[in-house]
C-alpha cells in the first residue's frame, strides 16, 4: 500500500473518531441540561399548584368573613 493512502486512511479514522466523540459529548451535555430544566419546570409547576390552592382557600375565607359580618 502506498504511504499516502495509509496516511489518508489514518486521517479518515482519526476524523471519524473525533467527530463521534464530539457528538457524544454534545449529546450528553444536552441531555444533562434538559434534565435540569425539567427539574426547574417541575418546581415551578408545584408553586403554581400551591398558589392556586391557596387562592381557593382565600376565597372561602373571604366568604366566611362576609357571612360573619352579615350576622352581626
């Protein structure tokens, strides 16, 4: 085999290995960041749910206060 062909094949192999490694590393980072974002979204949604529940309770309390004032 000619040395230039061998050098070309080795260069191709190195390029392929480097490219695949870069793709895998990028995919790992993207997956990590998506997981962190999902955690933040879940925390946010829990706060929204609790706030909604509290608003409902406050409405009931306000009605009770009105009823108590009306009884006086």
